[in-house]
């Protein structure tokens, strides 16, 4: 019986630690959800105050893109919460099974004790004491019998305590199932809003495509946003150098961020697709004008995985008109890669990522050409042809 009891005890301890870890992760996830919901609320208040007639179609598309990015993040966090709740439910069920086994074992012990008392009773205990060879011998027997009486009381207390634990676990399990149902319902609501806003954006983009004046504004916006992107890179590089001089760069980061320049022509493609706009000056037939492309545009399926091309730190996650949802990775020594028009992102600022790490999904945020990835490489605050870096 003892080995079985110890196995059950160890399993209960392990499950308790695992449960505590999941509870902590659920709490952190809920904090992130609350922050994102607050951002969505602020954005929707801003939309409500905006004069729709006065705002341009481009500005409206930008607002929708920002909302879609936040809804996408909400969906991801709700998915995470659903998975964590599933694990928690599984652990709680395991704990219930173990506690029921322990209760059964305790009941069996108590039943044996009751049978013993029924057979021999307290009269038998008196006989045992009277048959002692000496007073000392009788005292030893008395303590021995008292131990069994105390053991009987402990058994009853343990059984009552175990029944209470089982009731608590059953209540917790019921609450977890309720939370999971509510989370799935919330996820469904967010998905409905997401697709409605997507369709709204598509209608706006379709109207915009037929208006050369609006397209000209879009091009002008893209040029202005490139300037913002350039200024962001300059600021990030200045901050990196300052941290380096102050010795504030984390040692493990510094060790990992090396040799980017040695891998020119060897880097993997960030996504599978077709290059529709190359780097540098590109002629726009519709507007009969030349556009200076800061990187390359890769047409890919919506939801295709976007991967980091090299080890780097997530330096910034932002939204830029003309570029949409954008992730900037710092590869050290003045090298940065930029990933734009993302639908969702799976990384956080200051996170260290390895080559091939999925950082987001292809989308059409900030794009008038459907789903694509804009990929750019910066070296010492200047853009370079990304295709010369890719294998």
C-alpha cells in the first residue's frame, strides 16, 4: 500500500505545481487581453468622434487596418487562453481522479478498522491490558492501543478533508468549463467583427483603385511613411549604439547578433511567393510615374507564415500608412530587416528570434494590391537590395 500512496502523493504534488504554472500564465494572458481591449476601445471612441465625410478613404483604410491588427492580436490571445484552459481542465480532471483513488484507499482502510472493532471491540482491548506481564508492559500496550484509536480519528478527518477537496476540484472544473465556453463565444464575436471590417476595407480599396487622385495621395503617403521608417531606423540605431556604449546591451543578445554581413546571398526567403515589385525605381503604368521602392514586394497567400531571415531582436512593432503592420528586427552592427503588410504578429518587442522563427502572417494592411509582404534591408541607415541578400 505504501509505494502506491507515495506514487499518488508525488503525482498530486506535480499536478499542483503544473496547475500553479498554468494559473500564472492565464493571469499574464488576461492582462495582455485587457490592454488590447483597452486599445480597441480607445480606437473605436476615436472613430466615433471622427467626421467620416471629412476623412479621406485612405485615412479610413488606415483606421480599419489598425483595428484589424488589434482584433488579430485579441484572437491570438483568446486562442492562447482556450489552449491554457484546456490544459488546466485536463490537470484538474487528473487531480480529481487521483483524489478519488486516495479517497477509495482511505475508505478501505477505515472499513478494515471498523471490521476489526466489530470483531474484537473495546472488551478485547481490556483483555489485552489485563494479560500484561507487568505494569510497564501494560503501559506500552495502552500507548499502542491509543495509537490505533488516534489513527482511527485521523482516518475520519482525512476522509472528510478528501471529500472537501474533491468538491472544490469539481467546482473549479465546472468554472473552467464555463470560462472556456465564454472564451470561445468571445473569439467567435471577434472573428465576426474581423471579417465584417475586412469586407468593409475591401469595398473601400476597390473604390480607391478606380480613383487616380486617391492613388496619387496613396503614393504620396507611402513616400512620407518611408521617411518615417527611415527616421525610425536612424533612431533605433542611435539608441542601440548608446546602449552599447553604456554597456546596457544584454550579453546573450550581443553574442547572437553577429555575422549578418557575412551571410550576404545566403539568407532564406522570409515567405514563399512571387516578387511583384523589385527594389529601387519602379514605373507605375496607371499613374505614369516612377516610384522608388525601399525593398521588394512579395505576393503571397493571406495567412502565409513570415519568418525571420536571421537571428535578431524585435526592435519595434508598429503601424505605418502605406506599409501597414510592420516588424523591425535588429541584427546588430547597424543591420535591420523590415517586414510589412502583416496581418498578425507572433512576437513581442525585445524578443530574441532565431532564423526561420515565425514572426507573423502575410496580410493586406496598408496595401492596395491585396496580400503581400514588403521586405527591406537596412545597412548603416541606408536601404539595400534585399534580393542580393537572399539565396
